[in-house]
C-alpha cells in the first residue's frame, strides 16, 4: 500500500497530465501559468508574493508563470496606490476570457474525477485538505 503523501502526489500528477495534453497545448498555457490565472481570476489585485502563497508555488515559479502570462498579454501589473514599490496583478480581457474557458474545462474534469465519490466523502475530503493546507502553510 502506498503512503498517503505518495497518493496525493500521484493524484496531482495524474490530473496535471491531461491538463497539459488537452488545455496547455491548445492555449499555450503552462500548468503554473494556469495556477496563477486561477488565483488572480478569483482574487484580482494580488501581489506576486500573494500568488505564491495562494498557489503553494515558490517565488521563482510564480515569476516565470507571470512572465509567460504577461508575454501573452493575459496579465497586467498596476502600481499599488499604498506602496509604490509593489505592484498588483490583474487579468487582462484576454486573460479573463481564457480563464473562463479553462475554468469550464476544469469543472468538467472535476465532475468526471469525482463522479464515483459521494457527497459526504467529498465534504470530508474537502475538510481534510483544508486542514492539510493549513498545516503545511505554517498558519494556525
């Protein structure tokens, strides 16, 4: 029997592969770019550090993802009015449109992935994952 950690990693890898094959190639979008877009689509105006915190990616991975999104005109930076040294990130119109398209595909994939799991199991899994995220993020 595989350890739980290995199972978590395996689920991530098995779900990432179809993303790249189906979505990434078609839309010229890396998985980390999508992760950054997903966070910015839900929470516009975050800083790059906040995107790293929300995705669990390291700052260099986020920097590369944001550079790719900027290169394809999917994200834009605005100066933070309260701190000129910091910038806030927002999806452009093209970024928002792509976010909607990829989110719809993600919802389809999620429905297929969890089709054999009942509502109580999903609720329990969600609570367990929330606890794990808190534990590994170092937050109380």
